[in-house]
């Protein structure tokens, strides 16, 4: 079995400039998690993530520009999905809210080390 340091991690990165309610953050993170799992389906990484306890972290990012830059920096071998809101409740349709990323823990730690947990 892989060590804790090699276990895959899913990061859910939330835009802080939107000032979303706790419930909205939870819903948008759920969408991101589902989308990342769909993107990674049938991958060895997803199997390892599930077998290793499905580690997840929720982090904040300042704004859309920072999220877009982070998305562009996702390393090869990782899976990512951006969530765009439907606009039925708190924010306008088309607003990007959360970036979900699944990758090896070491790669994720390097990519996300500048972000703070929510």
C-alpha cells in the first residue's frame, strides 16, 4: 500500500471574492468533486484515491484570475474541473465558483502550498 505522502488528494478550491454562503460552498464543492471523479473515471489515480481514504481538502483562492492561473498550472497526470454556477440562487449564471483537482499528494502540496484552508 502507498504511504500517506503518496496517497492522492482531491482539492476543492473556492473563490473567496464571491462571499458565498456555507450552503452554497458545500453545493459547489459537491459539484466539483463529482465532476473530477467523472473526469478521472477508470484511472489508476482514482482507484488509489478511493482505496486510500478519499482525502479531500477545501482551500480558498482570491478571485477568478487566481483560479484561472491555478487551473492553467495543474500538472500533467492530475485531473481538474471548473464549476460554473447555473444562476438559480446567489450568483449570476455562468459564474465560475470552484476548481476541483485530483492528483498525487506531493504534486498537490507543491501546487497548492500558497493557499489557505477554509
